[in-house]
C-alpha cells in the first residue's frame, strides 16, 4: 500500500487545516464545495464522481465526517478509503471525537461557524439574505426560524488565533444577526489540527489507525453502522 497513489478528497473548509501537514509532491488534493453540507443527499454522488475519475487505484483520505447521512452509499470502487470516524466536520475541526462529545455535552445548542462556511456564504445571515431575494421575506422568515430557532449559541471555531482574528469581523456581524433574531450568544474557540494530521499521516501508519478512522477496502461501501458505535472495530469492507 505504500506504493499507492495518495489523494486527499476533502471539504473546502479543511483546506487551511490540512495545508501545513501536506506533502504536495506525495498527495494529490481535491477540495469540494462546502455548500454540499446544505443538501447531504448530493454529497455522496458528488464525491462518487470525483472518486470514479481517479483512474489509478489509490489510497483516498476522505476529509469528511459522516455529515448526517451525506457519506452513506459512497462506494470505494478500485480505491481504499480512510475516513475520520466522526459524525460531522466540526468534530474534525475540534480535533477528536472525545472533544466533540465534550463540547456537545456542555453546549448542545451551538451552531458553528468556520472560515470556509463564511467564505462560501453558508452562514445564517447569508442564507437569510439569499432566501429573501429568492422567495420573499415571509417565506425566508419561516424557513430560517424553523432551521435556527432551537440554537442558543453561535461559535466561530478556527485552527489558530490568527485565523480567528482574520474571520472575527464577519463572524460577529453574523452573530449579531442571530442574537437579534433568535437570542443566540456569540463565542469563539480555537480547535485542533490533531485529527487532520493523523488522517494525512495514515499512509505511514495504516496498521495503527485505531478506532478514530473507518477503512473501506476496494469494492466496499460506506454505511451508517460504521459510524454509530465508536467502540466498534474500525475496518469495514
């Protein structure tokens, strides 16, 4: 497997997180539109198209969590897939499943902002403005209230203090909108690149990945069950 081509197939929000750990000469990168998170049913087909276009059997490092049911049904085909055994991308940004579960337990009503989602215009304020333009204010109000009224906090999460500072101005504007409309409190936190570093180091430690990753052998398929019980064996086919 050490001789296999290595490809990183990841959400755009992972680009800055992955960059310091990438050997550009050894890893090909494919970054996907972060807007796929808005319509999970489009995620697997979009990723499948990219996988199928990789002609040489490869070790594909998938920079996604399960993302709802977004990855379910993704077929490895001729490739071997390595996927963080996480429910969503926020767990990757926070650095571990344990930290994700701790955060969810402490602040269960938190909506997370990232640089990637702010730049892609998928934050609540940008979405609201888009809905008003497309459907009118009344429909936009109804849709947005249904989506966001149960959140109590909006949190900007970044991989460094510098990244927080660079994205704070826009995040605070979004936070003020969410505070006025749904009473969300604004907060910030620095996450960790620990998990993305482990993912990118996977080609050198396939026999020591542990239960933080799911490995899909050639011919295998991503299934929900592989992500539900974190204590279960990591390998799947």
